[in-house]
C-alpha cells in the first residue's frame, strides 16, 4: 500500500461528514480530501476540471444525500458527477458508495434508480445472498444496520448481488473486486445520526411501517453502530487490497 493513501469523498449534504471511516483511514496515514456538492448554488453547473484528476485518487467514497440521482434538473452537478464516475470506474479504481452513493454508481453505469415500495428509516436486519461466488466480499449471514432511503438501485449489469432484506431486495452489490455499493449506512455514528435527526424537513417525507420514530432512534445504543462500522472498514480493506499496491 502507498505510504500516502489519497482518499477523496463526495459529500452531498452539509454536516454528513465522513462517518466512522474517518479515524480508520487516518490510522492508514491517508490524505483525505472532499468535493462538497452541497456548497454549490442549485442553479450552478460544475465543470469536470473542478473535480480531482481520476488518476490522482486511490480510493473514492461517495456519501449519501437527500436528493434523487434522477433529479438532474434541480441538481445539475449530478450529470458531471456521474460522468466523472464513469471515467474513474473505467480505470478499475476502488470506490465505495453509501446509500445515495451506491445509487449514483449504479445509475452512472446504466442501472435504474427508482422509488422503493416502502421507505426504510431505522435499524433493520439484512442477510447476505446465498451462493455468492468465491472471492467476493464476505458478509455475516445476518447483520443489523441503519437504513435511511426512499429509493433504491437496480443491480448494475455485470455486478454481483451481495445482500438483501424483505423490504428492499437490493441492499448491496459488488463490481469486480474494486467497487462496493451499499443501500444502507454502514458509516453511521451517534453524532451523524443526531445530525440526520435534526433535519425536520427530511424526516417529514418518511412514513410507513418500516420507519422508526426519531425518539426511538435518539436512544440507539452504541453497540448498534458497531457492526456496520466494522463492515465498512472491511470493505475499505477489500477494495484497497485488490487494487492499490
């Protein structure tokens, strides 16, 4: 592994930050930079030159967001972000997409992103897909993670389906050995969850039997966060070990 790992992340909403993997990457002596799309005026497009050179990123992590990947009219930078992603992924470089990030990778590669039959918000149990090919990213048989989404991705062509639950079948996928897309939020920490829960406008759009109350989520025990955080650390190791020397 390089002595100075260059990690770049795409951030779509203010305050979300890098979640649990920040300290893990700092232990690797990583140089961490970000593109903050949320800071752009909504009527402003983005030039490719404003993003890093695709060859100057050792690991890309794409965070979540409240917008849809299909809402290019209101967020014109989505087109540029997807175009950059296609260039980056064409080089076989490592990437991890979290919630909206997983949807963005899938959509950039031609897969549909659409409304899920039910919204998911809160702690849920996910199970790994049976008969995943040998050498793919290893998951526990069942694990508990934080969900916060209304839409979901189709599995991109050529990708391997890794995880599911009864509410949203497509929870995680893998492309080659260098890309992992998550529908859920393995990066969530107590501080990040509290920031999410402060967004009353966002909470107001969620309803249904798979939506947990803000009051119950505020009382989430610290051990609830650990399993997802560990899976994300393992995902970082996996994509880096396959691609970075």
